[in-house]
C-alpha cells in the first residue's frame, strides 16, 4: 500500500518548499502558487471543482472555517471526492446537512462505495467478507454480492469502529486461504476534531496484511485513479476542466497529478477560507 510520491508538477502548492530553480513566474504554468489570488483564479476558471472532505471541509463533524461559504460559491460545479469508506453518499449527505453543508448525494464520490461497485462488477454474485460498517455491507448486498464470512472469494476492507481481534483473525485467515484482498483506501488516518487523528482503513488493512503475510491485490481511493475517473464521468468533464482541492499531498495531490488534474493544497499558508473573494 505504498503511496505514490507527490511531484510539484501542475500543482498549486500552498505549503510546499519551492523546488530549486522555481520562481514566482512558474505559477502561471501551474507549477507553484504563492498566494490566494492565484488559487482563486484557478477556481474561477474551472468547470468542475473536486473537494476532499476530511481535513479540507470537515474534521469529523466539525465544519472547517470557510467550508460553507466556499461550497456555496462553487455551486453546482462542486463535487466531494473522498476516501471515506464507512458512509453511503445518501448517509453522508444527511450528516453534512446537519452540520450546515448542503451537498446532494449525486455530488459525492466515495472510496468505499466505488470499491463495492468494482468488486460487484468483477465478481457478480460473489462471496464477499466485508470488514466495514453495516451501511457498506448493505450496499454490497444491494450490488448483488453475497456478504458472508464463510469461504469468501474476496475480503473487502473498509473503515469500521467495530474492527477487533476477531475481525482481524477472520479476515487474515480468509486472505491466507486465497481470498482476494481488496482495500477501500490506503489512508492510515485522517484528521479528527480537536487535533485528534481518526484511524483509517489503511491501518486495518496493514494489520490484516501483517497477519496473513499477503499484501492487498487492489487498493481503491486516492491517489489511485478510480475515484477521480468516477467524478469526471459524473461531471461529464475532462481532467483539464476541473481542479482538485485538498489537504493531503500524498493522496489529493498525487492522485490529481497522475491524471493531469491541477490541484490546490490547503494548509497553514493557504487556509480554505482564503479561497473566498
């Protein structure tokens, strides 16, 4: 589950240290941006804007300053592109609405849901052990998978607070016995409220891999291209017509880079609220 390193090419890096030889003039070509004005210009020109969720718009259920206003300003061009693997789009839309963020389910692309759809397409009616929330297991059943812990064809790992030693033993033994090992996203944690971290899917998958002695055969979620392509398909746009806004260079930045999508990295030097204006 090694993450792809981030290059600064085609990036608008808020917190990056300039590469040797980089100058302010490189901002015009999309290599490096030093101020909020450059970022705002990119957003105005984009036909679609892909927003990361955790660490960019929210921290758990705490809305980050400026998120409501930025989403409202972007209007129908905005789409959430998240490594979230515990919610459905409908459930997440309701949770965000309670926090004051108005995002329709069709404007939300999630790693867990895309992983379920991909597994169901590759293994119609297949037997799947779902290490995940009840909502994700229900989504897998709705997609036609036989959700079971008995002799599964595939073990799909997502984030769930219910993960424990028994789940680790079931999943590791199934993988060791030959089940395909699929991981919804590579993140080991994401930012939570009050500066706390939230353990993520990648941490659970790492435990299973260590116990089973096998690495995952497929990993979804950023920086892999699946989520980005799903969002582009839904928007009906090409990579050059959208921009990615996120806080993580290893997932948001690297994933956008691989598909040639310009990206803005939110951080201390460029907080989300600086995109307003």
